[in-house]
C-alpha cells in the first residue's frame, strides 16, 4: 500500500497537466488506507470528491506503469520463500519485464508457476551434496559422447 501511494505521488509530481492535489486530501487518503492491503480495496463511495480523484489517478498510474490488470490476483505476491537473494532478484526482474512487455501473460498461473519453479531451484541448490553428485555424472556423460574425461 505504501509503495502504491509513493508511486502515485511520484507520477503526479512528474505530470504537469494534472489537477492539483490538496495536502489535506492526500492526508485523508493515507489515513483511510490504513489497514488496507491495496488501493483496490479503497472505498470510493465512502470518501470525498478529492479523495476519489486522487485514488483513481493513482490506480491509473499503476496500471499504466505495469500495463496489465490480472483478475483474482492477490495484491501481495510473496517471494520470501525464495531464500537466495540472487534468485529472488532474478525472479523480480523477470516478473517486472513480463508485466512491462507488449503482450504480458493475462493469467495468474503463469506468475505462480514462475515463482514455484524458482522456489524449487532454490531448494535444489540448498540440498547438500548436489554439486558432488552432479560432478560424478560428468565422466559418464563424456564417455557417452565418445570422449574421455581428463584426469
């Protein structure tokens, strides 16, 4: 939620042709957002005109940035089960590139499958002895290719 609001404020500052947002309206939006997980949960009907305008614009900025709205997609996509930071960063970059692409995947199963594959890879890489077991297969693979392994 905090990141969505920050991104919306950042985009609004960069856009010179937008109407002015009053500080009191921004403060009301942030107060009403406490306890919410996303701006999608914000009650537009129960808020004032200025707050509705701000929330609608921020939603437009978010959708324009990622370019896609995925139905029934949870607002929090948990990557904490991926214990290796480099794998988590790799998945994050992959998902961001996919969402920004000209034709992103429209189903949530694509994103969940990518996360699950990276989680499994991370678990495999943490398994003790995976490297030594893989190295024992190298001579067998080389002999299958008709080559002799080097001593």
